[in-house]
């Protein structure tokens, strides 16, 4: 390629309307732009050969939906169980998929015995021991780890917009810092992430959430905490508008803190849409395209993961039910494992993204 040609390839995205070449998978379309496409999966999905095949075909990275959560890995205190997560890790390894760890520390999905202990002075040691053990168990197998998940909640009215959770009772983010240090010691090669939600809709609330997240990352960086990336959860809501410039600015502000960004947990709630399926699927796809075409402009965004691949397995059917009005359709493949307009929207947005 002439030097002018390579400059053009680096600086100019393809024309806005370009459809990706036919026959390519999301993995290949993303890869051409230097982006990783991946998906969440849970063990029950792998019991279906067709779903496993789709995942292997479409994804370059996977992350477990529940299998690494503390409530699964240590139901009984002192009895650690990584079997389910190991099965997923082995699936990744044998199919040459990258693995994203999710998540070492979350205030939900905890085993029953944990919360009372977090109130004690030994709570911090317990957290650090847990993070150390799980990260060490998967050492060398995980590319990115969501070390901590969902730690801000400005509505709780605590300093810095932090979530009201016993480890934060002293008003200090020390428990987050300690978790990252523990993870870095246990697997020095893994990229360590903080993952959170609620930055897209509801201007007032998302503004305070953005401020809290940026302050937290800045504080951690200042303290020399080994944090490398931000997981931006993409639980989209078709039919609700968002501030595109606000989104651009937030992603740029995160990137300016020397952070890489992974767009995590993408799914599109159709709870506010009419029942008609073609109408619904189109609105879901259009909304995702609108969001992704803005978010993927930010060069610090290196990965995009959907929270599942088929409508047959989506947490939104329990969380976001369409009140007797048919199952949710938030993912790229339908229940019968056919591609939906959302697949095309993701493909188009990836294809149009600037080169990394
Ligand atoms: C959800 C899983 O999909 C469910 O199966 C589980 O019961 C609860 O957690 N934000 C996160 C994810 O970071 O871990 C959550 O996953 C969805 C919201």
C-alpha cells in the first residue's frame, strides 16, 4: 500500500452506509477494525450443539454469565467450586476463544454466609482472599478480568457517589484498591477492569453516575492501583433517547485517564416497544446501531461483548418481562437460532468503526 493509502486506511472510516462483505462473522468484521467481538454464555447454552457452533463461529471472546460469581464458586464457606467455570474456560481454550473474567467482586450473587462477615473487621481480608483465589485459579487463562462490578450508586448519598456496601463503610475506596492489588498479584498478565452500568439514559442520574465513575478511576490511578480498563455495560433500551455527545465525552474522559474500554453486556430491552415482531426487531436494531456508531468512534474501545447470543437465553426474560406480551428479543439471534436485524446492525456498526 502507498504511504498515502495507509494513512487513508488509518484515518478515514469506511463510508457510513457500508455493509460488511457477505459471509463474514461478527468476529471477522470486528477483527478487520482491530476490535474483539464476544459474548456472554452460561453452561446450559453449551448443551445445544447449534448454540456452541454459533458462538465458535461468531465470537473471539467469551465471558461466563454466572459461573464465576462468588455465589456459585463458594456456596459453602471454605468449599471452593470452580467446576462450572472450568468447563467454560476449557471450551474457550479448545476453541481458541479469549476469556473475560466476570466477576471477582460484586455486591449481588453472594453466598448467604458472606454478607454478615463483611460487617466484621475481617471483611477486608475475606474479600482479598476471595479475589486472590479466583484470579489465581484462572491465572494465564483470562485476558481481562472484571475485578469489581457495580460499585457506585449516587442515590445512596455517600461520599464520591459510592454504593452503600459494608466494605465501603469507612468511606474509603480501599477495598477496591486492595481487590485490584490482589488480582494483579495473582495474575500479573491479566488486564484488570472496573465494570459498571447506568451511563446512557436518564440524564440526571447518568450524569451523577459518570462523575462518580470518573472520580473513582482517577482516585485509583492516583494511588497507583493497577487498573487498566473500564467495562461500560450496554444494557440498551429501545424507545428511549440518549445524549450522543454526552456519551462521546464520557468515553473520551475515561480514555484520557489512560484506560482501555470494553463495551460489555450489550443487549437491547424491547419492553417499551409494540408486540409486532418485525417492528420490534427493527426498532431494537436501529437503536443499537445508533448507540454503537457513537460508542465505537472512541479508539480506546477495543472490545464489544453482547450479554448472550440468542433470545433463547437472556436474563431479560426474568428481569424485564413483557408482561404476558411475548418473550423479549434483545439479542442478535432469535429463539430458533436465526440471525435478526440486530445482528446486521452490530455488523454494520463494527464495519463502519474507525480502524484501531
Ligand atoms: C446477571 C445474569 O445474567 C443472571 O443470570 C444472574 O441471575 C444475575 O446476573 N450486570 C452484570 C451481570 O454485571 O453480572 C448481570 O448478570 C446482569 C447485570
